[in-house]
C-alpha cells in the first residue's frame, strides 16, 4: 500500500476513534452497545439528543475550517494563512453580535435567527472585499485581496469592540459566542450548516488540480492552461462559504484552519488532490477532541472550545513561524 492509502486509512481511523471518544466520555459514560440497544433510555437520550449532534457539529466545523485553510494556504502560497484571512469571520461575528446586541428574533426563523444573520454578515463581507479588491486592481492580485481583507477585518473588529463596550446584560452571551462553542446546538444546526459544508467543500475539491498549478505562481499556472482569475474567485467563494457557515454556528474558533493543513502537509505531502480531503478528516478529528477536552477538563463546568484550540494552536503557530523564518534565513 502506498503512502497516500496509508494516509487515508490513518486519518479515517483516527476520526472514528475521536467520534467514539466524543460520544462515550462525559459525566455519564455511554457504552458502545447503546448504538443498537435502546433499553437504557437515559443512555440512549444522552447519545442521540446531546452527544452525537454535538460531536457531528464539532466535526463539521473543524472540517470546514481545515479544508478552507488548506485551500487558502495553497492559493496564497503561505503556510501562515488561515480561513479568517479575508475578514469573512469578522463579518459573520458582526452579524451574530448585532443579533445578540439588539435581541433580534424573526418569528419565521426562530432559533435560526442568529446563525442566518451571521451567514448574511459573512456573505456581505465577502462580496465587499472582492468588489473593493476588483475596484482597486482589476486583475485581483492576491496581495490586493489580502490587504483588502485586512482593511475590512480591522474595521469590523472595531465595530465588534464598540458593541461589546456598549453591551450591558448581553456581554456574557456575546463573549461566550465569540470564544467559540458547539454546546447545546442540536440536530437543527447540523441540518442548517450541512448544505454549506457540502457546497463549499465540493467547490474547493473541484479546484484541487488548479491549486497545485498555482503553487508555481499565477503566471506559470496561466501558461499551464489554468483560468487563474476564475479559479481564484471560485476558491475564495468556496473557502468563504465554509468559513462563514462554521463561524455562524460555532462562533470564532481559531488555529484549526492554520494548524491542521500545515501539519497534514508535513506528514502526507502538499498535493492538493489529497491534502484537501485529509485536512477535512483531520480538522474534524482535532475539533472533536478539543471539544471533548473543553467539556471534561473542569467537569461539570465547560470551557469554550476556542480556548482549547488556542492553547494547542498558539505553540504550533509559533513553531511554524520559527521554522519558516529559519528556512528563509538559510
């Protein structure tokens, strides 16, 4: 068996183990037999109404951030890029915080009001970034898009800070959402986010070969027959859909989209035909494990999962940065 086959088997097996640990470990232990034996009503309810939707949602969010991060790192040719590079997460956060700040609740949407407003914020930000970048530079070079994303991200960050400063009783709820969590979401959030995960991932997967070509530079990719402008736009759209939907249902969870693609690339290679899929699996695994740690490390209380990913991600980010600088110096 070649290295690629081993990579898929190891990644899938690790994900399966993470899912099992996530649904079985907690204040109440859920035995494996609960999957086919529903005689224990308490264990069955815990498994299917609390643990399983939480684990699946964590997996979808982690997978979305990781595959988007892998695509952005390949597109920008920078291992320090992540799904939040374009400021899309800031737009999603503003949409969610506005909902919490003003206590918005649209009768037809109900519990979906917050995530849908968050997705709208992400979509509006994405189109503003791309539109302004095109206005500044019709060729839409990556440097222009990155700088535009930084501008919009900084502005939206100041809007968030202003709303937090003006917040009264909603402060704890807003801060809790911004720190990231998949707690108490339920199956309805999975149903809502799943189409966006599928669409965004499929768009990126369709461009896997073009991402390989663009690693050699936009001009070289053009000579290889790649419609660089069109493919670049599709990759940005796909990654933004994934980022916006992930932030909409879980809040801002950092470092997953930065660390997972980089470590996957180090272990299994930089070929995007496999890197995207492997990052999808490994991102799901990492966030499921981080969420398990978040809800058990100080049980019965819980930590926001974003805190755990930051504890893990910050040292890895420092290592990546150090390694890149050393490599550049040599």
